[in-house]
């Protein structure tokens, strides 16, 4: 929590000014009952004063009451504005840092937190922290001042009546405390259920097509209704409990008032004093109810703050290692590489291969066989469990990450495009020249369809490029990977939506225009990789075949089987 609260530091001046104004407002509010008492007891009921003096003093004290009321009002309004300002800016800074940090988390850390959880930390959790800070600044100072100040002033007026008041305060306090304490876990439950609702909403929005395609809209609506009903029921439970606090506190107050009036009558107190005490009661009661609400937001906010801090404190320090070098004449080399995502069973086992600059590696294998994992390790999204991976003869763990990643141009499997123009998507903030962009668009076989778009390269893509076809998206992703003429080009299942002719034209253009780039091509189709200098056939994390196409046809039964199946399918499709 300290780290989160540290974000208020730059706005210390605003916070202090706000609190000072709150203080002035609270003190001014406390003087109202006193002034009222003076008017009733010392002016109106004073037989020693003439009628004109009574009028004069009533006006003076009434004027003072007006000043106090205005001070309390203005002080509160300005203080609240300052509070909103400082808590809002603090939340902005916190969210900014959290987002930044999230961008620098490595893949393992992202897996650990989970993407939906990272989203809710950035959205609802930072909102709860904002609520905690804003409410605490607004009420956290005012309420204690009103309670202690009210008690002190009450004691200066009448010790016996003040004792009645003092006896009521802990009673009200304990009642509110017990109710709030029971409601806090229910509020946490509400928080968790809100997360579930957000997750469901996200799933439904992103999966809207599948849901429609499978005619599952009604089913999803029913499931969503279950989630919201559950959330509403929990919220109802929490609010039902909290709604007890006001009537119970008022009941105690009214009982206290009866005692106060009886004691006042027995002790011969004036109506003004009793009226002033009535006001003290109301002020203190409201302050205690406000404190109970702060209690809830602090509990909720501090849980959110610790969820945010666990991300902020994640170690994203770049670790540049000092592992032994490999063969500098090779562009890429995997030496005895094994890796496991969960640390239990290996997803890749003893992988060995090397490529010279400008060569092409093809990786083929069934779903889940480890093809994308090879790329994840090569680009160092994860560190190897055993063995070493070298790029230009240097272990990938010895590179500063930015230097290593600069070598790559990559189109990931199911990659994303931004809601921006075609050109901005291909350039992706790298300030590439027109020439580079056009060359990449041509080579990726995207020219024809890009020219057909309204505005060509300036055509704006919808969110997730929903206004493009699957094959068009893939071509733009390939263009983006190519645009900076990378040393190593990685295409992970990037031509699966291209027809055979376009795929073949792409391969030819790659060989011609980007001859010096070393290429790693993951594919399901043998035709996409058959011209590669080396093809790896993966099966459940093991290499079951390695070599050129012609060799594999003879040496790897699985490869030969895939080939014959695909050739058959191709012939049938032709
Ligand atoms: N982030 C991850 N956390 C845990 N396990 C993972 C993760 N990513 C992949 N795996 C597991 O590792 C194995 C290899 O996955 P990988 O993504 O490399 O397969 P693939 O060959 O690329 O499959 P596909 O053809 O479907 O893309 C699979 O069993 C998969 O479940
Ligand atoms: Mg994959």
C-alpha cells in the first residue's frame, strides 16, 4: 500500500491545501450549534437585554452562523475539488506506470498473472484505489475532526450532557463497526464477481462471431444472466447489511436523546443547550457513518492496491548473461535445447540445428508439437531449460533484449493489427521509408488488394482489422514483418489463409527480395516449406525428422505421410 500511496507525493501541496480547507470547513460547522445555543439561551431568553439589544445580538450571531455555514460549504466544495484533482492525477500516474510495467513483463510473468487479471488490475483495481484515496481525503479528515471537535465543544458546554453523548459514541461506533466488518468480505465477493462478469463480457464480445455461428446467443445470454443475477444477489446482501447501520445508529441516537432530555430536565438545562446537543449528536452520528464507509473503501482499495503493487514490483530488470559463445559463422544455432512451460514436463526435448545467414528453416508438425515454442525461445520470450540458443554465435541470453529483438521481423500466429491505416500498420512506429513499405507490401503479395482499398495505404482498418479478410490480414502481417528488412524473418503459420498460388508467389518474392534475411517458416502445409534449406518435423516436442524435403520423403515416415496426404488433397482440390 505504501508504494501506491507514494503516488500522491507529487500532489502533496494540493492534498495539504485540500485537507486544510476541510479542517476550516469542519471547525466552522462545529460552531453552528454553539452559536445557536447562544442565540436561544444568552440572547432570546436573557431578561437583562432590551428588545433592541436582543435583535442586534440575534442579527450579529445569526450573521456569524451564516459566515460559518458559508465557510463550511465553500471550504468543503473547494476541498472536494482539490481532492478529486489530486486523486485523479495520482490514479492516472499509477495506471500509466502499471500499463508500462505490464508492457515489460516477460511471457512467463504474463502467464503467471493471467491476461484477464492484468486487465482488471488496470481497470477496476485502479478504480478502487482511486475511490479509496478520494473518499479518504474527502471524509477521512473531516469525520475525525467533527467527532473529536464535537465532543470537546460539548464538554465545554455541559459536562453531564457531554457524558451522555460520550456514552452513545462507542455504542454507535461498535454497532457500525460490527456491521461493516461483516459486510467487507461480502464486498470482496462483489469485487470477485464483478471480475467474473467483466471476463464473461470480454469473452462474449470477442467471441461474438463464434457464438452467432453456433447459434449460442440464447445460451450465452442465459449464462450472462446467471452471472449478473449472482452479482446482484451478492450486492444486495452487502447493501442490506450496510443499510442496517443508519437506522440502528439513529435508534441509538434517539435513545441517547431521550436520556439527554431527561438528564437535561433533571439537571435544569436550558432549551438552547439541549438543542445544541441535539445538533452535536447529528453531526457526530453522520461523521461516524462516513467513517464506516471509508472503512469499506479502504479495505477494498487496499486489496486492489496490493494486486497492483504485485505487478509494479515484478522484476523486469533486464538480465544480460555471460554464457559461453557458439560458432560465429552460423546465424542461428540450437544446441541441446529442452524447455518446459510449467516446469513439469518438457514441451521441447533436445533440439539441435543450425542455419547460416540467408538460409531458410521450415518447421512442420501437428498442433501442439512445439513449433511456436521454438520461436518463443529463439526470440527469448522464455529462457531455455537446458542447452543454448545462439544468434550470430552469441547466446540469446547474453544480448540486451532490444538488441536481440531488433534482428527479427515477425508475423506471429494469430497476430494483431491496430485500428489505424494500412501504412501505419506496416510501419508500426518505425518511421520506415515509403520505399521500404512499398517493397514489403509488394513482396507480401498485398499490393493488389491494398490498391483496391479506398485510399490504398491510407485506408483505415477497423478494430482487429475486422474489415479485412483472413488472407488480407495475413498479407499485411507479413508486410509488417518484412518492412524493416530484418536479419531474421519469422513467419509463424502466416500463410495458412493464402491460396496455393499466392503462397508460392510469396515464397519466390521472399527468396528474390529478401535473400539476405535468414527465414524461419512455420507451416502446416509442406508446400510452404519444401524449398527450405532445413526442415524440422516436430512431434510432441521431439524432432522426428530433420533435413531437406527430398531426404525427409525417404527418411521420415510421418513427413512422407503428410506429404502424400496433402498432395492427394491438392490433386483432389485441383
Ligand atoms: N504459454 C504457455 N503455457 C503453458 N503451456 C503452453 C504455453 N504455450 C504453449 N504451451 C504448450 O506447449 C505445447 C507446444 O505448444 P506450441 O504453441 O509450441 O505448439 P504449436 O506446434 O505451435 O501448435 P499450433 O500448430 O497449434 O500452433 C502445447 O502442448 C501447448 O499446450
Ligand atoms: Mg503455434
